[in-house]
C-alpha cells in the first residue's frame, strides 16, 4: 500500500469537511492539531515512488501523478475555502438589515434540516460576490482552533483597503462554480463523512451563497433594480461594478466574463434540477424554473452578442476555448431542444473558427501571450464541445494538445514554455488553469500519455515556482522535494493565506523562478481551482466526470 493509498483511507472523511468552506481546525499557521491532522502530519505524503533524491540529507520520493493530483485537490480546496468563507474579499452576506433578517431566519432552518447544533465556523465571512483582487495577508493573528475547535473567520479577513472593491462576472462566476462543485461533492459523501463535520450544512451554505450571488448579480442587486452585473433588464453583462458606490466601472460586455458566468449558471441548473440536498434544504431561494430561465436567457444573449470573430477581436483565440467549454456545459443543460440545438450550432461556429486559426502543426494562432495556455484551453474546449449532439472536434483537439506537449513542453525546466522561442516564461494563475484543463481533457477523454508530464509540471510550477504561496499541514510533507511554507511563514506580519499568487516567471538561462505578482487574482485563481478539482485525486472516482459536461447531474 502506497503512502497516498494509506492517507486516502485514513483522512478522506475528516479532511474533506475540515478544509472545505471552513478551513482546517489544524490552523492556517500549523497550530493545534486535531487527531485527524495529527494523523495526516505523521503520514508520508511523497507518493510511494522509489527514492530518487535527497534534500538536506533527507530522502525524497519521486513526485508522480498521484502526488500532483493530490496537490491539485488540496490547493483547489485551500483557494476555494479561503475565498468563499474566510478572506472577506467581496460583498458579504448579510450586508444590510433585510439580508440580516433573512440570515436570522434561514440559518437556524438550515441547521435543523442538516441536524447540526451550530455552524462549524465562527463569524464566517460569507462571500456572495467576490472582488476581483485582494492582498491575502492576514490583518491580525489568525485563530483557527478557538471555541470547541472552531476557526474564527473574523480573524482571517484580509485588508479591505488593498482590495479592488470591484466585482466582475468572472470573479463571481468562478467562485460560485467552485461552491456548486463542492456542494455536490459533499452530498456524494454524506455516508462516509463524520457528523462532526456537518457536511449537510456545508452543502446548504454553498448552495445558499450561490443563489444569493445570482440574486445580487443577475436579478436585483444593482442601483436601478437590475442585477448588479447586468445592463438594465437584459442579460448582457457589464465587466465591473463597485458595490460600495453603486457604480458601474466597466460597462463593456466581454466574452470571457459571459462564458465564466454561463459555465457557472449551467452547473447551477444541474444543482437546481438534480435533487441535490443543499439546494432543496431548507428550501430553494430561487426556484429551479427561474434558474433555468436565467441560464437560457444568458446563453441566448451570449450567443447573440459574440460571433467567433468578435471573441478573437476582443480577446484572443484563447477566449474561443473558454467559450467552447461554457457552451458545452450549457448545451447539456439547456431548457429546450431548440436551445440545445442552438448551442450545438454555436459550438460548431466556434470550433470552425478554431480550425481556421490553426497552423499546420496544430498551433492555435492569434492566442494569448502564453501559447501553452492557449493550446490547453482550446483543446479542452474542443473536447468538452464534442459532448454535444452532432459536434465532434476530438481529432482537432488531439492536434492542438499534441502541439502543447510536443512543442511547448520544456523537460529541462519542468514546465510548459510560454512560446517556442521564449527564454523567459511568464505564467499567470489563469495560464496554469488553461494548461491544467488541457491536460485533464487529454488524459480523461483522449487517452494521451501525459501523466508523468503533469506530475513534473505541477511540482516545478506550483511548488518550486511558488504559484501556490503556502500550504496547510494537511498537504505538507517535510520530505517533499519542494516544500511550501505554512501560512505563518508565507510573509506579512501575521502570515498569508494558502492561495495562488497572481503571476510567476521562469528564467531558462538562470534556471530561476520568481514571483512577479503576489496579489490574489480571484478570477484566475478560482478558475484554476475549478480545473484543479476536475483533475484532482478525487476526480473521476469520488467526483464524477472530471469536469466533462453533463456527467455529474444527480446525486449518487
């Protein structure tokens, strides 16, 4: 039995609930241990491979696919839980008297429906509309093992003066898509999670926040009675809204924002119509019919607004890939056969635009600054869109992802090049999400031989390169080749949260990694966190579908 097999048996039930949403009671700073975290900390997490190297005289094991997908799982969880329940980097629920009354009525009913005495987190910072950017430094000594072992989220908030104070469709959409993913994941594990972890309650909280976020951004949270992120009564989305001033700061509709919100709303439709506990208890805030209407309206508006050529002109062919993924998720959750057919037709137009942008060797032209990111997201989008009736771009996807692997993989660096002739590779969180999505599609659907590449990519880019700035005790191994600091040692007076940095850079000549931007880019980080969980250790085994559209619609 490998170390990871042993860890999965010992800790899955405990750690899934302890870290998701609430954070782990072992603490951001590695403080007091619970029996579960003590077991984790004493367990070798290096992966069970043959010993290959030594660090400071200590043997380290080979870093393999299982290690990379475990770390993908953990880092995804850390970024989601920090953003949605601890950082305070957004519009919090409740934020006015009306919402406070709703909170006071709903939360006791949620506890009763979940057969739970009290919330597992004290003073949670429940984020219903995440801001686009924040500084993940703690502003006081964090308390994660307070009364009855509960973390006190009031001590985990970030400095609001360093936040953008602006919400966008992408920051809200990717955050709540992650919440929906975990609401489903909790329910599929109610039977094995300990009662003390309140998995039922957590699924209710995540589902509730998603619905409150929809109400605020799409229905009635704006200054003119519209959704805060919509233009008037339409489903056309603006790109930036400053809630504190009730002011639109960017009224341009952009394809990447529309695709992010459409992706989320499509999975929200799945949650609303699939009989999921968290959505149905204590009762839905937004009826399933309304969720479907909003999703159909957003899809129709998106398809009308953005012809494939417009998407490239406003962004790049990379955005074609993201739109393909979103429209594939919508097409498998459309409200009518007519809308499903429209989605398939639109996906075909998008796919044809990709095909016309291909160089003869599979390179996608007119892409983003990071060519590997362009290849990854376009490849995944083509594969996901091929789930729609009458759509099949898997052969082209193979060429696109083949170029990423054959031409952009730098074995010496252990990462993907940003361009075939680049000597310095700039990698943002979104770039890494695009690459991870491409790897996931290549492995899960196309059956390409990429697992060893992903393992080395993750270890070098996320661990050595410090795309992830810190980790918690649950995932930390002192014998790892490249250890990350615990949050207390991650910088700042009181430490920093275990979340993604916005951008890192690799110098091929010096063989050196540098953190270029230490802020938290919510859109990029939560997009990456979603891609992480689909390829993560539980992807496909405990969370159905690996992110493939339409494969995780009903509870087990």
